[in-house]
C-alpha cells in the first residue's frame, strides 16, 4: 500500500511548526485525512524520555546517550502513533524526525551521520518518510527569532552558535545526499509563501 509520510526539518526558529499547522489545515480542507505529530507525539513513554533529554540541568549528558535517547523516543512514537496512522491510510506529517538526529547528533555532536543513521534504522525499521521539507533559515536568524519570541529555551537551544552552525552544515550535507527526498524551501519568505511552496511539493506526491 502506498504510504504518505512527510517530515519537516529546519534549524531552531525556522517557523516549521506554524507552517505545518497551515499546511495540515489546507490539506484537510481539500478532503485529505491528515495526522500531524511531533516527537515525542504525546506518547507517555516518549514524553518521559524527552524530559530527560531536554532538561537544562543534564549538562553531563554524553553525546551517545543523547543519540540513543532520541532514537528510543522515536521508536515509541513510531509504534504508537506513526505506523497506526499510516496503516489507516492517513497522510502523516511529522515535525522533525530522523534527519534531526543526523544533523544534531551526527554532525552537531560529531557522532557521524552514518553511525546515527544505523542507530535510527534499528529504531524505525523501514518506517522512512517519502518527503522531507527543509525550511531554510540561517542559524543566526533562527536563533534570534527564538530569543525574541520569548519561547522557553531547552538544553539544545542553549548550545553555542558554533554547535548550531555545525547542525546547519549537517542539514546541507543531508540535502546533497538525499536530493530526491529532501526539498528546500526558503524560510526567510513570508509564511504564506512558505506554506504555498510546501503544499506544491506535497501535492506532487499525494496527487
Ligand atoms: P523541538 O522541541 O521539536 O524544537 P523545535 O521547536 O526547534 O523544533 O526539538 C527540541 C530540540 O531537540 C531541538 O533543539 C532539536 C533537537 N533534536 C535533536 O537534537 N535530535 C532529534 O532527533 C530531534 C527530534 C530533536
């Protein structure tokens, strides 16, 4: 059966959460059955893992521990939320997925894209997305947006600018590597323009 699993990626403050909201509303209006989710997806076990991961007091967390926890949380989300929705034929839209681990833990933390990918393959099996939309904003622009909108800063938001620059470089490597799957949208445009571009990519796979 054909599945439609779409993920959104981007640096901090790329605006993907607002874009996903509008995109999902428009797809629903057009008659599609859509599930939007984000890790940890409201799944109790994954929420508990997330709490440990993002707690600003956990300064001692090792990079491999961090990668394993993201993968563990993802596994629970896949099993409880994503796979059941795909089985029901829904379009699933997820705010961040495996590519976040490849960029943040693989490149940002320096564990290596291939190492983090194999770890994630153990977690997700063949539950890979068909399309990834990368909302592109330079890391400094994104971080400024996060700081000025007064959002709570988690352990990763508080990382240095050089960490976020490495993450961004990681995303650029993934875009090169997975050109078929990852489409880039300029996130410095107006939200309406970003939403329109995202919809046109999605329409090309849902018909
Ligand atoms: P999230 O709360 O989704 O933040 P945002 O609003 O920026 O999307 O994600 C929390 C942080 O966790 C964010 O800094 C990105 C990071 N992260 C990873 O490092 N690895 C991962 O696999 C995921 C999903 C997120």
